[in-house]
C-alpha cells in the first residue's frame, strides 16, 4: 500500500471546546497523526479556546495527557509529541462574555502571510449561534471557515433556526457540518466500489437487489454523555445523520463528478425520495428500544429515551421501488458491528436438483467496524466428487493493508479536518440535506410521541428488542446475527 501525503497550506485552527471530550479523544489525536505524517506545515497553529483558566503551557499539559491516553505509544516516539505540542496555543474565552476575543484577534493577526483560518465548534449546539455572532462582532469571521459538530438542532425547526443564525455570518461555502461517518475509510470505499467499477452499477437496483440492511451496533452505553443523550436518543443521535448518510451513499445516483455539490445533490434527491412515514404507518415501520438499566444510568427514572431504533425505509424512485432499506442502531448490544448488507435476489430459476445444497443469494457486505472490510459472497461448487454440492465463498475485496508493516488505519477525523483546510466540502453535510433528513425523521418522532407508548426494554448484550426481529419476520426476512 502506498500512502501519499499531500501537505496542506498553512492554517490557524481555533478549537472552541478544546478542553472537552471530543477534542481529547478525537481532534487532538487526529491532528497529531497528520502532523506526525508530515501533512501539517511548520507554520500551522492550533489554538484552543474554552472557559477553563489555562495558559499555553497548561493547555499543552492537558493535550499531552490526552495524547498519552488516546494515541498508541508506538506513534509518540522521538520528538513527534513535543513538536506537535509546540503548535498549541490557548486563550480562555467564555463565549457569552467579552474577555479573550481581543487576545484571540491579536494572535490570529500576528502572521504577516495569508493563511487559512478555521473555527471548529467542538461545543454543545446551544453555543454555535453565540459563537458565530461573536466571531462577527469581533471581526474574526471574514474569509474564515466554520466547522460544526452534530447535532444540528433537535428537529427541523430548530435546525433551520440554527442554520439561519450561522448562515447570517458564514455563507454556505464556508460551513462544514461534520458527520464523522463520512470520513470513515470504508464509506469512501463504498463510493469507489460503486462508481469506479462497471460491475455493480447494472445490478444496483430493485430488479436485482432484494433488500439493503444497515446496522450500527455498539457495545457501549451512554457512558458520561447521559445529559446530552437523554434529550436526544438514538433517532437524533444516530439515525438522522449517520445512518441516513449511509443510506444515501448506498442509494444515490452516480454524481457527474466527485465534487462537493454534485455528490450532495444526489444524496439530497435520495432523502427527498424517502417515502414519508407518519401516524400508524410510522409506528408499524419503526421500533424503539431501551436497554435495561438505562433510566438509572441517565438518572431519569421516567426516561422514555430510545437507545435502539429499527426502521423500514422505502425510496420512491424507479431505481429503488420494491427494495426496502432496513436500518437499525443501538447501544449496549451484543457486539460492536457496523455494516451495510446489500442482499441480491435469488436466481430466477433453480437448475440444480434436490441433492444440491440450496443456493444462497449473493450478498455484498460493506463493514465499517470493527474491521473495515468489503466482502462479496458468491456460491461455488464444493470441490471433489460426491454430488454437486454448493458452498458460499466470500470474496474478500478489502484492501485495508492492515497486515502490512507500519500501516495504520486513519481515523475519520484525520481526513475530515484536513479536508476543511483543503476547502473540500464533499464529505460534509449541506444545509438542505440536514433539512431533508429532519423532514423525514420529524413525523416518525411525532408518531411516537402521539402514540404515547414507550420503548421496549431489551437486555444488555443482546441483539436488541424482540419487535425489531418481528419487523423483519413480518416481511419474511431476518437480521444478520450480531455475533462477533
Ligand atoms: P464536552 O462537554 O466534553 O465539552 C464541551 C466544551 O465546551 C468544553 O471544552 C467546555 O470547556 C467548553 N465550553 C462550555 N461552555 C463554554 C462557554 N460558555 N464558553 C466557552 N467554552 C465553553 O462536549 P464534547 O466534547 O463531548 O462535545 C462537543 C461537541 O461535539 C458537541 O456538540 C457534541 O454533540 C459533539 N459530538 C461529541 C462527540 C463525542 O464523542 N464526545 C461525538 C459526536 C459529536 P470549559 O468548561 O473549559 O469552558
Ligand atoms: C456519535 C454519537 O456521533 O457516534 C455517539 O454521538 C456514538 O453516541 C458515536 O457512540 C459512534 O461513532 P463510532 O465512530 O464509534 O461508530
């Protein structure tokens, strides 16, 4: 495997929320790896901002501790760590106050040469608007790019309000809405598989594909994010963004070019073509579950927040009418497994006699986690005499290079942060996509609320609630087991 590192232009990256969990676990490690691999130019700077009373050295100590915890020791050798830490600066700012903005402006105007300026909002969404306003007031927003984390609102109306407020300061071409699933290597591989090969496109439709099943199963619970999660739930936290993005990439028409708006136009068409689900239809096509003991963890005994969702989605287009897309995601499940299974239709006619083992339909499995892989299962003859016996043979089409010496699978954030610096919005959600996703999700959540029921409890470490199995059984189908 050849890894090609293309250095980016000099930049100043300001992280609001630099003392938080996401910065420690994802952003600083991602930036460290890009620096260690030689992608970040010498003059680039990373400026942490948060309320905590720290100076540059204090922030570097915090970052050192985060990197020691979240980056394997084999990568922290030589002067890599010190060189990275020297890039870090810190300015204490309470985004609701006036202090700190002038020093930030002074720091950012120090360099004489022009450089890319990025503000990364790694803070709760209630701070997105105030930060955008403050950046404008303090003359920092011109030409800068803004990165916002999910969730973008908690429904369509609040997302619109938020996007309007951000949009009043930053035009759409400078807004980067992160969905880190789009930065995952296999997700990009799905795009390559579909659009760099002639093989799949003729089969990629309802005539040949029986169903698509998208699973994002986690073993972790809500951990220490309960205060956020209890208000969000799996539908807002995972389905509205990550799962719908995976569905879009699987279902979209070929874009005319691998370029931001061309790709996002096609994803948007899929979201708009999702058959609306509301009222009893929504209740029939969806399942919500909650893992046993969740309310105690969330310190909310009456919590009806779902930690599991399963859905049957249909896309009303010529390509997909007749092929259901089943989605499921949940916490505290049997294993950590994220995959897209494209199940092809059975052969139209069985030519082999009764002695032959039944021919299983072909399937294409795009696995995102735990080990990134793409497998096409085909049926072949078992070698040797003894009748015409069939077997399912998996064709491993992954090229992760993980067996090669020195290979490290980059984290999604590495690619995404560098894409922001490069000014490439291809793997970021556009405003109208966010709106279209909410437009499909909102009526389902309304139906849940109006239906008055509550999520079905499921055992920790299980495959999820029974109703999710029944959702499939009703259609004569079964989920693949989550067994590792
Ligand atoms: P944390 O609560 O861990 O961090 C929040 C950060 O915001 C802290 O650095 C805090 O620092 C800072 N902050 C809070 N209030 C203010 C203020 N008034 N002025 C300036 N800074 C402030 O959150 P996370 O890191 O977990 O999440 C950040 C964002 O990323 C959220 O939008 C979240 O939804 C999203 N996200 C997080 C994921 C994760 O795995 N953690 C995954 C996907 C998205 P201080 O107290 O020092 O001010
Ligand atoms: C985040 C969600 O966006 O994605 C978390 O907020 C979830 O609840 C996480 O655990 C899953 O990401 P990954 O990359 O571990 O599958």
